[in-house]
């Protein structure tokens, strides 16, 4: 007799309940988003020459990076802890 909910196996349930895995995933998402933000910042500074446009695009880069990071953190917390 299968006691797991339909569509879930014991491995899936086990990794979702492990806080160490959640912390590792949070660190990975945080470092990846920071790396993305820095890389895009360097590209923008190198290839956008008008100061006003550069400022606007850098602000968009910052807001986009924050949004992606927050979405990733929320998704991990939602999957791991059911928040």
C-alpha cells in the first residue's frame, strides 16, 4: 500500500523537508543573482555611453535583479517550508 500523496515519492518529500537543502538552494540563488547583477553592470558600463541612459539602464538592472532574487527566494521558501 502506498502512503504517499499521488504524484509524490519519498525522495521528493524528503528533500523538500530538509532545511539544509533549502539553505543551500537559497545561497545558490543569492550568489547567482549577485553574479548576474555584477555581470550586467559591467556590460552596461562598457557599452552604454550616454550618462542618462546608462543611469536608467543600471537602475532597471538593479530592480530586475532584486525581483528575480526575491522570486527565487520566495519559491524556495514556499517549496521547502510551505510559507
